[in-house]
C-alpha cells in the first residue's frame, strides 16, 4: 500500500499553520499534537502516520504555533484547536497529545470535550493545574506514560485516571518522557487497541 503523506498549510488569522495529512477524508480521524522537542514530522518519522492510514484512519499531525513550520498565533490555545477542527472538518477526532501540548489539549478537553471521540494523553503537562475542571469528564481516555518519566511523573497518570471515569492507564517499561520514541512498537500497539475501542 502506497501511503501518501501530504504537507499542507492552512491560514488562521493571517498566520500560516503547517500540518501533515494522510488517509481518506471521510475516515475516522486522529489529530496528533507534539512535544517541545518535536514537530508534526516526528509522527511521520516513527511510522505513526503510516500505521494510522493502514488502519483506515485519517491522520492529521499539526505543527503547534511557533514550532516546526507553523508561525506564532494570537488565538487562545483551545481556540486554536477549535479552529483546526473547524477548518479541516474533523468530526469527533481522537486527540493525541504528548508533553507540552497538554497546554492545548487539556483546556480543549475541558471546554470542547464533546467534539472529540477520545483522548490519548501521552504524559501531557498541566494535569494538576486543570484537575478541578477535568474531574468527572467522561471522554474515553488513554493515559500512556514511560516508567522513567522524570518530567511528568507517573503519579500524574494516576491522577488523570482518578479524575476521568473513562480513563485507562498504560505504563511503558524503561521508557522516558517521550515514551513513543523509545518504545514505538509498544506505543503503537496500545494506541491502535484504544482507537479500535473508541470506534466500537
């Protein structure tokens, strides 16, 4: 199967935002954010975009404003994600959010969780800060952490699972903060399993 990954731009408030897109427009969609040391390109490099396309998903990986090939933007962080969903016609996507992108995803889950099909929290920052607002949110959630995470400790995964009734936790042994880089195969296995559970 020949996977075509398209590099595209959309314009938000006169600012160019870069994203990678693959898969059929009418397929179940997955929206991927990235951490501070990475870009949308990371998801192509480790094979996640290809894996999702092969699995029948439409995958969109966005360069967060000020990172990769995206310019800085003045909209609020959850407003930015709302605009992405609107502009790209993403209906109930599963949102994958590692590390610093938690500053975007967590406020979005709190304010617009009903627009998502599920949430994959890959040791995102800010759980403690938003714990009051996250409490009781029913969105299907996978909390996936590396056992050696020194930036966002595993106790934060426990907190997220405690706050969100539909959350489950997976710990990848001997992986650090960017657990998907060291244990890519294992990460992918749990990701696909979770995505399938959200579809059923």
